[in-house]
């Protein structure tokens, strides 16, 4: 038994050492440095919430040297940010695209909140997905972890027993729960940020809550379901406000699809939806009314 444990311990230590060669410290906030992963040659992936400034960013490399880094783009929706390193020789992360992580799989979270590497091991406790964040971004799958969180967790990689990266860790997407953004999502966002510098997402400027339509009214209006969305907040001057939606309206359909959850609204608001009118069916004053709502481009930190 001791031989087996020693062999496992050695393999995990080797995996950490190998993957750690691509983990850097990012100095872009007042507190301790955050972590980042050298994802592609000259490209570092970090978490958006740990990058509090757009300029005067530096990175401490695994060999202890420090060099300048420039912000290529950020996406609050997925909590990802992309930085560029110029003229630095750093190992590139080994990515695991397939097979996807499984519940119960042994994993290690790495961080570099300074010159030294940190590691925490545990298991994948849950795999959800696809999943939409509150800002409308789609995560291919959300990996929930059972492991200790240390300084520098956000922006660091989650690796498997072979040292391959499974995704980027963050503490900002699920309150109080350590999660990992999978490689597939990171790859997609990195490509878009490098090309465009930002991610376009549509928004209407509304806040909703579920409401049950009285059976008699649902029958009178010949509704397919009795759960809809009550408009409880409306951004002044926002897209929905400009197009005539009112507080107290009950949203039944958007873009020809029934809506009974906020996720149903977000599903209609991809980047390609900016400026394209959506037919909206609402209840107002006991009567069904049709509107045309044209989504605008979502600024950061907005409602749906």
C-alpha cells in the first residue's frame, strides 16, 4: 500500500511541476497578485474580476522574472480576461479537450499568488451545463469542485493527474462555490477577445420574476402555459423602455418562444441579436398585446 501511495504522490507532484511551468502571477490589483495561465504563445488567460486596471500590468514568470503584460480584452460575462506577453519564454499549457471531466475525478487547482506555486487537490463534485451566467454568457459546462481555495485560486488552472489543463478556476461566477470554466469555453472566448477585444451580447434592460397566470385568464387568452414573467424593473431609456414595454407587463413570448424563466429571455439575446427586433407577446390590463423589442448591445453589469 505504501508503494502505491508513494507512486501516486510522485505522479501528482510531477503533474503540478509540469503544469506549473505555464502558470504566472498577474499584478493588476492592489491586493495580492492573481494567477494566469500561458494559454497560447504570448497569450495569458486570467479572470476578469482580478484585473482591476487596464494599464501598468505586469506578470511574474515561473523563473521569478517580471515583465510587462498588456490587456487584449475582457469578458465580464464569463469572468475571463486575455493578456499578451511580449518576448517572454514561458511554457505553454497542455490542454485536455477530450474526454470531459467526470464527477469524482481527482483534480488539482494551481495558483501563483506571487513567485511561488500553490496547489490544492480534490475531486470534481458536480458537472453542470450548458449554463448561462447572470450576464447572459454561455458556459459549455460548469465544473464544481470539492477542494480547498487558497490565495490566487481565480485565474489559475484546474489540471488532471497528467498535468493537462481542464479549465480556468474562478470564485466569481457561483457565490461561495469554487468552479472551473472548461477549456472549450475558454478557447472560444480567447479567440473572440483576440480578434475583437470584447464579446458582443444583446440586452433589453429588464428585470423579471416568475408569475402564475390565473387559470381563468390563461383559458380566456388561450395560453399554452400558466407560468410567465412579470416585468419588475425597467432600465430608463433602455431598449425595452424605448420600445414601449411597461412595468407590470407580463411577458409570455419572446422571439416566438414561450418564456417562463429568465434563462428563456437570455437565450434570445446572443451577440448576433443586437439590433434585430424580437416579437414580444405580453399581457397588459388583462389583454394580450404584441410589441417589437429591439435588443441593444449590453454594457457591462446590466440586467437582461
